[in-house]
C-alpha cells in the first residue's frame, strides 16, 4: 500500500523520475504475481498519461459546461461577471489582486465604495460605464448590518444629496465614529465632492450637532425660523458646518485606502512603473509561482519586483537577525526569506512600502515553494516622458497584428514616444508623435496582445 501511495503521489505531482522508478516496481510486481511483464507494461502505459491530466467523461462534461457559461458571461457581460468574480474571492487577497488587475487590463475601472451606489458586495456602477464599485461591507469596521441600513434608507428616500443629508437620514447606529471614519478614509463620500481630510476633521462635529437636532425634532422642538416655514428646510439651520478643502497627500490617501479596503483602489504606487517592472524582472509574481517547481529544479537565479507590503524582523537562537518580507506586485504577493547573512547585507533596503527588485532562488522541497533572497536593489525610475521600446517577433509582423498595435496605442494617448524593434529585419522604427502613449496604462494591453516580452524597456 505504501508503494501504491508513492505511485499516486508521483502522478499527482507529475514527477517524471519518480513515475519511471514506479514503472520498474510495477512491472516487476506484475511478473512476480504471475500476470507477466507484458500485461504490467500495458497497464502502466494507461496509468502514466494520467500524470498529465485526466478524468472521466461526466466530470469533463461538467467542467466544460461551466467553462462555456463563464466564457459567455465574461464576453457578453464583462462588468457584471468581474463584479461577481471579485465578490466570490473577496476573502482571498491573492486571487482578488489578480482579478482586480485583470479587470483593469480589460478596461474596467474598479472604484472606491460610494454610499449612493454601492451595496455590500462588489457591484456594477449605475452612473459610470465599465465601472465596478467596491462593496461597503468590505470596508474595515463596517459590517453587513450597517450597509443594510444605509441601502434601505437610500432605496426608501432616494440618493443622499450631501454629507449633511446622509447624517440626517440614516439610522443613528451608522453614525458611530469608527464606521464613519472608515467610510471616509475608503472614499465612500468622494462622489459628493468633499475632500477626505476636510470631512474627517469635521465629521464628529457634524454628527453631534445633527443628532442633537434630530433629538429635538423628535420631541417637537423646532427653531424660530423653521416654525414660519412649511417645507421643513429650516429645521436643520445651523447644522451645515463648513468643510475645508484640505486633502491628504496622495501617499497618505492611498495608505488609508489600503488599510480600510485591504488593497489600493483609486491608484497604485506601481501603476506608473509597470513597464519598468516588466522589463527588469523575470515575470509577475503569479507567473513565477506558477512556474515555481520548474524554476526551483533549474536552480536559476530569478528576479521579482514590487512593493514591500510587510517586513517582519526575527532573531535566531544565536542572536542574529533575519527577515521575512511580503512582496506585492499588481497581480499577487509572495513571501521572501532573508537569511541572517543576507539580512546584514540588505537590511538598509528592507523598509515597508519600498519598491524593490529582489534576486534569489526558489526551493520546492517539502511540497512548499520558498524564495530565498540573494540581492536587493531599490527600483528607481525616471518619471519623465521616457520612451517605450517594443520588441516585435516575426509572427507579429502581419497586417492584422500591426492593425492591433495601432489600435492599442491609439487607445492610450500620452507623452511617451514609442520605439519598435523588429528582430526579423533588424530594423528599428520610431513612431510619430500621434502614437505617443501613457506608459502606465498601455503596458497591460500590449502584453495581453503580444506577450510579456513585447516590452523591452
């Protein structure tokens, strides 16, 4: 039974050397038990292909049907489909990052929560084309119960006209300090035209004054001028405290957004350097992880890049410091280990939110992928109007491919000139100014159409 389990493991893990070792045992056993080597070989020849991937027809049919339904929905209702997909993986940070990036590459905007449009989960925006809004229930310190009360009031009385209208109408339980601060930091009131910092500085005063007036009104106490009106507008006189135009710096704003939502939404520190990241690494974190076992076997030094989301310092029994960091790019994250010796060499670069390139080796022992760092460098990029260099393959030099290139470049106008190198002819072309692009937005579409290696620099 132990040998049978070894064969199962060899097939499930697609370990060719182990499969061949099991063939010898299998055929020898077949002969030993009186079935003959020929039958043993014949049976093993049926077992071996299953290491590639195989299952019964009913299982295959079920997968095919669901795959077709998903493909149809994604092709015909991309915004609704991606909203549902993001909702289904809302608790899986790595998967959510992959799909958020994919939505961006599909031309779909994922916006911050909005008290006038969002629900508990991700949902298509009703006022903006090709836009998905983050669910309010995902905001830190804001649960389903509070979201239900906000949505119920919105559906009963219509959209909230302003922040003042919001605090006057919603259930008082919504107006607790932690929940309101979290909604503000997450951008849930942005569409009302108020800056996050300005609103945060005054929200306590606005809420206190409004709740006090609500209490008076419930007891039949009114203001002098309200008693002479018939529309109730003067009931709230004096409660509209002025909100300043102060706003957080971009980096602080994004940090709060990430703290409240678990990820960057309105912007990302890596958007502006996506092409540089692609040119200086051996692939995205997701692609590195997918090829992890093969890269580990090859023992090749590989380079990954992104932002340091976490930096954990630890101490060995000998009193030496080492570190484990979490590196994130636009599609995923991975844990990277720094031995005591490497930490001593690289500690100056290991600060949270640093954008870095890390070279190292993968280890796939014990069925778990580990990345051991060898070298770290800060990723510095000229944020000016640098050029975008593309390397086209011979198969890309067709009428349809060139038409696709033209269409993609036209979709992302900007200030960066485009240089095209053709390996087939050895020629280099500088495209005219009408094809200058925004590097931060065009890279994803180019890689989707021509492959990762199309970006040369």
